[in-house]
C-alpha cells in the first residue's frame, strides 16, 4: 500500500531558528514528489516538485531535497509568515497520495 | 484568471438531504479531482476525472457521485447526506493525469456540516 508519512506532526520555532520537515514514502517507482503549503481555511498552494534522488529546489527561505526514500523541506531563518501546514504528496495508486502534514508555527 | 472556483463556500445541511458541490476551472486542464480533508486524516481522494466524459473512484468514494460533462466543471453530489460527510471539500485540477510533471492546483474549499 502506498504510504506517505510526515514528521513531525507539529513544529514550533522561534523566528530565525532553522529546521527541517521530513516526508518519507513507500511507493513503487517514484514519479515525483510534491510539496504544498496550506494556510488555515484555504486550499493547498503548490511549492515544489522533485523528480529524482539528489534533486534540490529553493524558494525564498525554503529548500526541498529528495533521496530515494524521503524528502526534506529545510526552512532557513523562518519568519512568522512561514507559519502554515506543509503537505507532501506522491503519485501512487491514486493520482496523488498525501501525507497528513506538518503544522509549523514560527513565533516572533 | 480565477483558477478554480468552488461553491458554496460553506453549507450546513440536514442529514438525508441531497447536496451538490460545484467546481469550475478556467485553466483548460484535462484532469480534475475531489478531495475531503478531515482533522487527523489529511487529504483523501474521493473521485477524479482524467478527461471530460470519464470519471474514476478514489480512496473514499462511497456516498458520493460525480459527473464530467465538459472540461471546466466537475460537480460532486451527495445523494443523501450523513453526518460522517461533515468535512472540508477541495476541488483540484491538473493539465493531465498520470504524468510525473503535472501539478495539481487546488480551489479554496467548501466547508460542509451535516447535522
């Protein structure tokens, strides 16, 4: 069964305190990994797609990396506006299988 | 360009009533999807459509039906709502389905409460 597991479930950081979110997956034949950001009361907003192990992508304070079994979303010097739930997803038996997300809170 | 619009924004519904959630996209995407999002369970796929005229079942299809008469619209119908269908419903679309490069874009959601 295709599974996507995200950790931690929740993360509280001080402004400027860098950290990483993890997304591990068990699918056969990875066809990409997607990261989304979701703000309360809104739909998920696309951040990155990673296609192969070793690939990295950056956007402002976020950098996503991919290995053969997991992906990391690194947040460098976060700001309060980075507070959101971060979701990862992979194509599997259904078009996209989502993890349950990591709820990030950045405190000023 | 609006992207994806969903209606209504929120709804309170009596159990047993029929309800249709509307979804329209203006990106000319071939594929469309319906998800529900529940606390602790994440996003789960209900139904999807790879192209107009075709539909498929997702992870949690029971109690829901969809149709895809044209490219732009993908309504989700609850024939007889039950309290367990209380959730936030998201519609999404992608250029195609099955390709590693195709990103799904999401609408703003419909918050449905069934009493």
